[in-house]
C-alpha cells in the first residue's frame, strides 16, 4: 500500500505539499487531498496541483486522499515530480 501524504510532505524535486485538510491529521499534520497544491523549485511555474496516479480507496468529502507517488502537475516533464511521504501511514481511520 502507498503511504498517505500530508501537508509539508516532500516532493521528488525538492518542493513540499502546501495544503492539507485540518479535520483529518497524521501525527498532527493535515492530510493532503488530490487537487491540493505542492511547490516545485525545479521549474518556472513553481507550483502544481497533486494529480492521482493509480487507484485511490480513501476519500474525504468525495475527494481522494493524496498518496505516495501521486504526481505534481507543475512545469516539469509529466510524471517527473511526485509526492513522497513524511511517514509510512497507509490508512486513515
């Protein structure tokens, strides 16, 4: 299983997830959802939405929880910037 992504999780280009939903947390960090933004210091755009890669089975208000290896749609080549976990928590209860 892929790990859950939270606000401040790193990206593969040295950025970080900028947003999270405060009503659900992991070790005090708000859980990130698909469509929230992450920074990217490697491209001119500098920011992008988190896009789902593969199936997602956990949702908050109908929006999928971001998971390890989901893609940041910034100005980098497609699929080259992914979100990485702060922890290995794989499910929200």
